[in-house]
C-alpha cells in the first residue's frame, strides 16, 4: 500500500473495553459501575436500573469478580499488559511496513488508561489526525459504538479538535481470518486435534439484535470463514455465545450449556477459541479456560483446550497495521 500522507502528524488510539485498576472489590466496583452505567451496554430506564445496579449488582458481584481477577492477575491486568504490548508492537510495525512514524496510545472505554487521557497525550505529541482502532472485530453497539461515544465525549470541550477516523469492524478481513486459522493450525500442530472446534463469542441480549445490532451476523460470518479456511465439516465446529448477564434471553446457543451437553452426545474432546476477543482477559482466561473447562469435564468430557487470543502475535499486529494504513490512505 503506497501511502501519500500530508504534513499533519498522525496518531493511533487503540481501544479495548476496560479493566479494574487492581483485583480488589473496591476497584472492581468502580470499574463495573462505569461499565454497567453505559446506556449502550444496559439500556434499561435509569430509574429502574440505578436501584438494581447500586443496591444489588455492585455489592454482590464486585467481591465475586474481584476473586476471579485474582486468579489471572500478575503484575497487572492481562488485558492492560497485552494492550500495551500491542500498542508498542503496532507503532513499530507501522514504521517498518509503511514508513509511518506515529505514536500509538492504548486506551480503555472503562477504567485506565482512559480515552480522554490517551487522546490528551496524542495531542500533546502534536497529533492532528487520529485513527481510532476499537479492538472489536465484530461491530456491536455495546462495544464499538461505546468507543465512538467516549471519543466524542472526550473532544466535546476541546477547542481545536483533531480529525478522526475509526475502524468500524474487521470481522471478515482476510488477514483477520488468516490469523485466526493460523492460530488454530499452530495449536493443532503442537497438541493434536480434538473432536470439535468451538468458537465462543461474547454474547449480547437477543433484543439488541432484533433492534438492528449486526453483531450476530458478523460473528456467524467470522466463524464460517474460519471453518472454511480450516476445511472443517459442519459437524467439526460450532459457534456459541458466552458471558450472558441478567435474566433476559441472550444470543444462543450458550457456551456453558453447550459444553455441558456435548459429552453425552459423544464429543469427548474440545478445542475452544474466542474470536471476538483481541486480547486475553477475564472472560477468556478465567471464564473460558478455567470455569467452562470444569463444566465440560464434570459432564464427562475428557480433553478441553483453550486456544489463546491473537494478543500481540506478529500476524495480529500485521493485521492491525494494515487496518490503520487503510484508514490513512488518501487522508
């Protein structure tokens, strides 16, 4: 790709969902309150939602979630550590592949480093044009649109706002599919193949999809493309949805219930991956790699292996650099 860039200085804002500052009940409570207060995430009327959130959910869930974070926490949250590695690697890759010398800042929609702080650092570096890179291959109003909201709010009080472009999705980008399929092939070369490849995506309420959120269609397209790249037969792979919350129906089939049912149907070994997650986090390292493994094994499963997220692998960073370069082209 031949980029003809003007003299304005460019920058990249790499945005993921978020993480608490530390694995304690108080820090998790602050994080969950910010996350679950977003109307994009929970669209229940505020007079109904506030008493439930503050009186029930936060007091009960915060200590439980903190304990879960403690099982995966090292020097910092894995999501933040991996995100910082991704930002550093992307900055280097843009320079090597495209000759683009621009700062890349990591930001979180909820928690730290915050979007306003990261954007301020970019502007302090003289950046005038920013590519916003939400780390969500499949578009959803609950994720990608929340990034757009947060970026717009961050520039609301800036007199000289930067020019902005945002990557909307990349669920079917050839390099994304190639990277996912490559990660599965590498896993199989090291460990052998299981009876079934399960692709578990983060769920959203069914109602959101009925209101027009394209997320499930994007997930289905990703899963089918990966299965085709791996030349899998229909019975050799399955799409599921994880991490449901609350009482209303979410996208189905559910990951945990599906895993529980598989051994009785003769599926004794499963390889599971989470294509919607660009970096390993609580939902992959604890919920999928640990909690759901217990579900499968207790139901009679014999072998369960989690295939890690793309994280800061070279193929993933290559994909991100191309996505950014595509936005910069012609700007």
